[in-house]
């Protein structure tokens, strides 16, 4: 490609609309443009990156034995009503009425359609396992699309769904997909952390997310440098502390706390630290009320609560329930003398020496509360959200809390959808059994953005060769000097003939502009033909990643460029010092 | 691929939902499944066909110098309001409100966005010509989706848009795209007719459609076997007849025709043939009223009328206008003594010897009308829609009216969108000029359906090798005979190693089932390993297209299969006797 024929509208200024580094750079490098809220056009260089990512994803899916299909984005709303997900997605779903007044939705993901497809077209276990994938555009009405292509309302997703007769077969495919995901991210040059994730209720098994460490990532995960344990925040376990031996014997007293219904206000009013307080939350778990206790400085984790209670769903109780359970207005619940309701306490609550909690009466709290002495919990479990520095559940070393960009997710769905849609398969004995399912997602646009976010420097993007818009840029520094132009043309043709992906910067621009744009866009390699060439006949091969340079003659060009590209393709996960580890399933 | 691992749910019965042959066969061959009205899932074999078509299209677009981009499907409604196309598309547009109550549309085509993209990112004529394409999913709320994947509400389209400083440059790119389209359809094995099409108002120039002849095609076109002239119905010219020399001199009389407001009723009432009647239609052309005359058995062609009047738009006048122009209720207009309005007559009207027309008074018509004697037309032009047998405008031979499936369209847009969106470019003198634009569309799914429609036989589909789901199927006829299984496995591996696209039918099915499915799906070639192999050690190579067979040894297999495939890839346009010709621009 010749630069003059490509559409590469680089920008000098930092666009005001962009916050994230990747967003700024993709705009400045002329790779994307915004259309509306959370929707982007990909200009030629951006589209080349997407196409390369898609090619890697497709190759690895095929290699993993998945079959490519394509399902519609436009669904009759009934399809989603059947699984109950119209409500689950709620406002995230784009909904419309067609010309005949029939309700439709834009699919945010394809569990229902693929399950029905398999239900209607597969009958015997002999056809299993079956793993179907598509690379297709998804639509989600995000509350707040942001960071450019990282969180949008329209995006390309590779979603795969596998179907099995039993858990064992699912595990096998799941592991294969896990390895395929690792290869995909390795080939795209990304480093990542695989974290345990929440699998939800209804027969779901293992679930893992692929996180790219990034300060602007929307997802939080906990990681242990000691043993490699990593989990997202919904899932991260906290090691149970050793049983507390409380020393003091404070006096239990009721004190007035008029209008103080929050941890913050009570703590201020009474001059106690939040970590001394026992937060008492009334929940409904599958309908029945439960009192859940966490330390005032901790947050209750609903996923953990549900798991601990083996409940399909938990939700905060409404005001009448709270008032009936505690005999007090909302904001004054406490475990002391709380009766007729199961009490579940987080481990950390049991270590409070001299606690404060609601008195189950209006405008009053109790002080001098000692867990065990003043109240008993029916169950003591890990029900709080992890915080930075919490002990690792595996090795008890301190864990670290980090932000990450989720680029992939593998998920053992179990029988949730097959049961809801009546999708069964005849087993070896001719008996119908609901499919055991897995699902596997990758965000294509997000990989591109994550790569930029992760590997850019102050001059611009640093693309890994496998997904760079072009692998090599050839830069003649003086277009008015015929010998330089000719040498650059020759180098360009040589590299093209060697099967490389090359762009020739044939613009009549100053060297500074050319270097600046090449750095900004981030081609992994550049071949510079400048004044030096006129003297020595040598070309300069420059590496974007570390700006290292080497001089070489034309004859060795193709071979050398091939060699350097091969070197650059070594998986980043092992090659860099980002500190991110990879954990296996 | 092994058949047992692929998902190929062939069906024995003809599904009741399907009318068109292509629809029936794609369903029966297990390539597509319906989700909702006008939306289809593509199963693995169907998706392979789509991927192959996409690859051909992408390769030819790149070769033609077009740059691939990707624009969103989800648009803020304002984008379309700006160009006035919210109204043009009307109910064909899917419209929705997002969670913030903002109006959005699903893009049916991308003129607005691409024009704004170029307006905002290109400034100099030095960057022209610029040709941008995408392969992307479009959404249109068709009134009546039908014939399976031929007319759907969601489909993959390759749309390209070119930008130029002047018409000359547009012509050059247009011609290049025309040639690229011919290569695409040739490679996909389609025969086609290129027809002149309507380009519409506002600076539009040439426009051509690529039609695949088919009785179920929604589009009608006229074709001359003599000189090759071909045009769609909106555009097809009718050669002007020689000036009429009217012989009789009938008496002009007013007769009562109470309540007879249609050609049919008047013709019945008065016992005259429709071709004797002069249909008088009151139109508004860019606002001003016009009386347009066509013969009673002809249809007025609005595109032609607009072109003849050099009007941007024409529409039937409303009742008050008609009543004011004719001084009569609707249904009794006639050209005799019609004053204060321009009269434009179709050529054929002037050849009526003894005509009947409205009397411009309620419940009355005139008989004995002689054009020229009783009224004068201000203009005599070709303003009717062509009919089968009309004389060719080039060579006057009788033309033929045929149905076709439109698979592609190249279109000189002119400055319609660039003017509407203020998209200008600085010319060599630094003066801003609106871009002269072209646009070019191809329906990817429709190519697949058209190929099936065109080349299926009573046994099933006959895929051209370039877009067949697999080029070759290897069929072991007896899975219980180890030597047959081994030979089939060897043949399969040999062909895979030679880079061919092969599927091995490893099912334990009867030979009849395997042959039936292979025919139904339509793999171009099959390699059969049967009883004969046990005796002679020879494989049977069978051609799907003509069922011809040849025996061969294993050693010659790869070479022979390559040779046959190469032969099959010869463009169908020249190779078959479909009678369809290809016309150049």
C-alpha cells in the first residue's frame, strides 16, 4: 500500500472527546472515528487490525474443532421472553417494534437461539460434543459507553457455545477452548491474567475471565503473587482468619443515635472506626429473609452470599420486610436479640473486639458488642468482597487488587438454557437428557483497544506484528532525491514480494512528519532511506518497540526483516516484565 | 472435515414454509434455518459458503483499489434526517429509542455516514479518487420478506462509495468497479445480465444492475437478443414508433359513463379495448401540475416522466389539484380542451385512431378522439413502462421482458449526498467543490441464494467450486469393510495435503443415503470408494454437474481432482447455454 492512496487522517491534537489512552491514540492515528454514543467507524488502518484479529480468532476456533455459524442480530422478542432474559438484560437491550407492530430486540448474546438451533437439529449423543461459534456484531444499550472502543453499544464478538451429554465432555471442550483463548491472546501479543469468575446459579460450573491489566479497566480482580491465585471481585475468596480470641469484656449498652442510619454517620457520631461496626443487612434468599453481617468497612458480596446460602438469587429485602424482621425502621438493624431469622456472618465480623451495631429500635445503636457473647451467628462464612491486601485463600500471602480489561470469558453454563428451552439429547440408552453447555466469548474490538492501552508509549501505539495495520513502513526521507525514492521503491517491492505486509510512505512530507506519524500509528518495523543511503548505500531498519536501529544493505533486507518480525512475535506473556502471570484451568 | 463432526442436518421432506427452490434446498441441505420473519441462521455449511463469497468479494475490492472500512449499523436518527432519507426509507427503516429516549435507526445503507467521514477526514483533491468499502450487516424492514435468504430483513452487503473531484475520475473508478463485479460473479460461477438502471435525480449519472435471470426474481428487465441492450423496467426505453398517419375521421362525442372512473369499467361499458383509451394522469412535477397521457393498456413510468420533464421528483396530484385542473371529479380527466396545464403524451398515444378519454366532466367520457385533431400534446415522449415485445431502442428488434434477481448494483450518485452534507474538497486552485460520488453494492447472501436458484437440479444444489461448502466429498460406501474405510481415509488425507477443501462422509449410513445427501448439498466432486475398489483398487471420481464418472488409481487422485476443479472454475457466463449475455459499460 502507498500512504498517499490509503486514508490515514492522523491528528496532531489530542481530541477532547477522549479520556483513555487507547481512545486518544486510535483517534489520533486515524484508525477510528466516532459516529454516535458508543458507536465507531473503523477507517482502513483500524479495519486492517480488526480483520487480523478476526483471522487469528477464526483460525484458533477452527483448530479447536469449533464450527462456524452465523445467527441473526434481529430477534422477535419472544425468543428472549422464553428464557426470561428480557428482564435480565432490561434496559441494556435495544428494543423496537417493526412495521407490523411486532416487538423485536437486537441480540446482546445468543444463548437462546443457539440452544434452540441445537434442540431442533441434533438428536443423538453421537453428534456430541458440538461446539458452534460465530463472529458477529452485538448490540447493547450500555448506560455509559466510554473509553472509545473499549465499551461500546455495537461491537464484534466471537461467541461460541458447546453442547455435551455430560460434565466430563464439557470439561474437555472447556479446557480446549481455554487453551485456544491463550493462543489467541498470545498471538495478538497481549499479556493477560486468567481469573476465576462467577458462574451464577442453575448448574453453572467453572468460569474464568481473561483480564488485561490496565488502570482504566472496568473490572477488578484479586491476584496472589505467591501462588498465582487470581479471581475477579465477584468471585475472589478471602482466607478465613484464625479463630478470634477476644480479650476484653466491654459492657453492652444501648445509646441514642438519632437519625444515624449509615455506617458513616454512626461512626462519626459515636467516634468509632467503621471496622469496629457490624453492618447488618436484611436479604431475601430465594424468598426467605436472612440477616447478613459484615464489618462496617467491608462490602457484602451478593454472589458469595448466594453461594453460601445455596440460593438461586439473593436481593436486599424491602422496607416492610426489614421492619417486620427487626421491629425497627431501616438503618437500625443489629444481630443482638434478633430472632426468627437466620443470621449469617462474615468471618471478619467474628474478630471484632468491641463492636457497634443497630439496636433494632428507632434511633438507637448498641455499643460494647462482642460477637459470640452477645449474639450467635447461625453460619460464619466468606461473604464479603475482597479488598487489597486480603490473605490469599490458597497460600495466605497478601493479595493485590488490580483493574483489568476483560477480553475473554469461558463459562460452564450447565443446563440453564437447555432446561429452559427443553433442549434434550438422547443418551446411549435412548433417554432424553438436557444438554450440558459451555459458552465462550471474546471481544474483537476490545482486543485492539486493550493492545493499544497496554503497549503504547509517549510517541504512540506499539502494535505487535500479528495485528499491526502493516508490519513494516518504508520511509524515503527526501522525495525530491530520485535515488532515495528509487531505493525506497525497491525496498517496498522486495518486502512485498517476500510476502510481507508493507506500506510505503510516499508523501512529500518532512522527515519529522513521517517519523511522527509512523511512531503514532505504531508499525512494528520501519525501513528508513535517508541521506545516509546516498553515502553508504545502506538502509536503516528501526524497531518501534525499543527504537533500536541497524544498518543493512538491500540484499539482506527481506531476510533480516523476516527474522526481526519472527522475534517480535514471541508471546509477550513470557517475554516482558509486566509481572502478569498466566494461570491454567 | 469429517461428516460426523460437522453439523449437517439434511431434511428428507420439503419444508412447508418455503416457496422458492433455493429456499427449499438451502433448508433441506441443512445450510440455513429460519429464526423470525426475514431472518436466518447459517449453519456450518451455509456459513462456509458465505465466507467464501466474502473472500472473493474482498479480494476483488482490494484488487480494484478500494479500501476496507467498517461503519456502525446503529445510527442516531439525526444522521438520516440530515439527508432527508428518514422519509425516503419510511417504514423500511427499523427505528427505536434508546434507554435515554434518543431516537435511533438501523442503517439500511451508508451514504450519509461515509460522506460525513470523507467530509471530515479528507481535504485535498490529491487524496482522490478514494473508494471505501465495507462488508457489513444491513437491516431493512421489508413489507414482505420472502423466498428465504433472497429477500430478508437482515443481510450482509458489500457496499462501496467512491469520491472524486470530477465526473471523469468517477467514470474511471466506476468502470473499474464494473469489471470487479464481473470478476466476482464470474468467480462465484454466476451468469448474469447487466442492465441499465435508473440513477434518479440530482446529478446522478450512469447506473447498472447485475441481474441473475430467474423466474422468481423480484426485478423485471428488458433485453434485446439482437444488439444486447438490457435495462431494468424503470429505465427500459421503448423505441419511438414511426409517426402515425391516422386514416379515419370519427366523430368526437361526449357519452355518459356514470361512475366509470377506471379504464377497466369504461372499456367494459363502452365496449372498447383498453389500447383504444387515452389514460390521463394529473401529476405534480417539482410542484407544478402536468397532464400525462398513456395508452389504456400501458403503465405510466414515473422515472421516465421525471426525466422527460427534467424534474427532481414527480408524484400523482391530490384530489383538489385534479379537480381544479380538470374541473371534474377524479376519474374523468381527458386531454381534449384541457387548458392551463402542460400536456405530455407517450408516443403510443399519438397512434390511437379512434380514442376514448375522460370528458373533464362528471360521469362522462369522449369517444371518437383523434390525437392531433382533437388535442395537442406539448411534448411527445417515451413515458410508459416497457412491455414484452416492445421494439429495442437501439436496433428496433423485439425485446424480451424477464425476471431477474438483482445481485449487484453500480451507481453514479453525482453530488446528491455531498451537497446535502456539505462535503467539499479543495481543487487544484484551492476552491471547494462538492465530491462527485459513486456507490456500489453487492448482496452476499443473495449471491448464495441466486447460485442455488440458478444451478440446482432435481437432486439438489450444484455448487460452483469457488463457493461450494466443500469442493470434494469422499464417500466410503461400506463402513464395515476395513479396506474401504482405509482407502477413503487415505484419499481424504491425500486431498487435504494437496490443499483441497474436503469432507469425508464417515457416517455409518447406507450408500443411498450418502449419495442422496451429497447430491442434495451439491459438492462439485465426489470420490467414491465402493465394492469396485475391493476388486480393482480404483476410486470413482464423480462430477455433480453432469453425473459423469471416471475411475482412477490413488496415485493420480490429487492431480486429477485439481484438474477437474480448474475446469469447473471456468466462468459459467461463457460455458453454459443459459442464453444470458454480458454487456459492458
